[in-house]
C-alpha cells in the first residue's frame, strides 16, 4: 500500500471512542471513510453529526448503520460501503466495550454478550471484508485490541479475556490471509479516562462485598494517577499511520502505560512482574492494613472512572459502540 493515494477505509465502532476519532483523523488525512455507527445512543447521535459535518469541509465520509452483533447488519453495512465507494482497502475494527470488576461478579450472560460484540463481532467483519479484499488482490485489516491484550490486571480480567481473544484471531488471520495480499496489524492502546471504549461494571453486585478491601485499595491507587494522563487522539494518529504505511508490524502498543506494561512483562521475571502488579494496583497492602467500611458499588464505580478504557453511556445497550 502506498501513502500517496487515498484509501477507502471501513471503520467500525464510530458511535464513540476510538472509532469516531479514527474515522475523523482518516477523513482529515484525505481518505474516504465509511463509518459504521450505532446512532440511537446519546454519544452515537452526537458523533454521527460531527462526522457528517466533515462533509461540509470537503472530506469524504459515508455513514452506514452497523451493529456488529448481527450478521445481517454487518452484511448490509459492507454492501453499502461497496455501493458508495466500489472497494474496501482497509478495515479498521474498533467496535468493542469493556466490563470491569471482579471476575466472580461477572454474570455468564454478561460475559457472553461482551464476547459477541468484541470477538464474534470482529469475526463477522473479517468474514464480510475478506472475500472483497481477496478479489481486489489485497487489503489491510487494523484490529484495535488493548494494552491488556497480552497482560492481565486485577478487576480487568473479563475485558482482558476478550482482548486476548481478539489478538489470537488477528494474529491467526495475519498468517492465513497473507497469501491473498491482506496484511493484519494489531493496535494495543493504553487505557484512557475519557475518549476510549465504552464500559460497564460487572453485573452481580451481591458478590462485590467479598472484594471490598481489594476494591478500596485498587480504587485509591488508581485515583492517585494523573487525571490528564494519556490522550486518546494518539490512537487515532497511530491508526492513520498504519493505514498509510508501506508495511505494518504485527503489533503496535500505543500510550505510555501500555508500552511500559508490555515492557515489564517482557523483561521481568514472572515473580518480579507479579510483585510489580500487586504494588501498582494497591493489592500488596490489602492484608496489611484494615480499611474503613464503604459502599463497595460506589468504590467500584470510582475505580472504573479512574482507569476506564472509555466513556460510559447509559443510553447505549451493554455499553457498546
């Protein structure tokens, strides 16, 4: 692929977070963006309006309804993209959301719903665009996962499980689709307080009380971090670079926190890494100090606000983009 020619880029998850920012950055970089949106949420309507406004600036943006949980919606969106642009050079898959909290407090139905969006949704999009790219003689897929796609942190295991699965799918596809001229790149962003992925808390609040001390320690530690740390626009810039690059690496971590976490995983011994995670999440002190009684649900909410991979939208079912 050449940086000198505009590309037709299909971007999923444009109702919020990384998808919206990536679509906007790609359009401003001169590419024809086909933006998949879920418009019935408050954020979705706002972002769809902002993307439409780019047309007045002379940018090429086509909005298509997209629900990655539904086969027929994915098929219709890809068909609409082909009708509008005649080809799809790049798929940027960002559609996903996070579920945060203790693993025990995640209801099985909640886990299955998240996997249907984050993992099966990615598969639906892969299946829709690969025949097109194969017929075209090539293409590129950019899968946005997470800095937690290769590392697990406490109270983020549910979301990390989907990120690990996304990474496995994307890496396998990189090997399998190479013969068709299709490249695959995995982008691993850090967590951002605002502007990343939508989030939801675990659903079984009755199970939270057993984790009260750990949640309090975790919430206090993450709330000590810089509230302005990280800029989600760096993810959008990285997406543009991957779309325009002559060749792409398989994995690209984005954001200081993600780079540092993956560096620690790579360079530290297993024992040293575990100690570092206990220290950084405040869990090392859980059994050393007695904590005051607190509303565990409120503590979990505060922790989510502090470390959230994105913005919450109560009007969006299951927090999906």
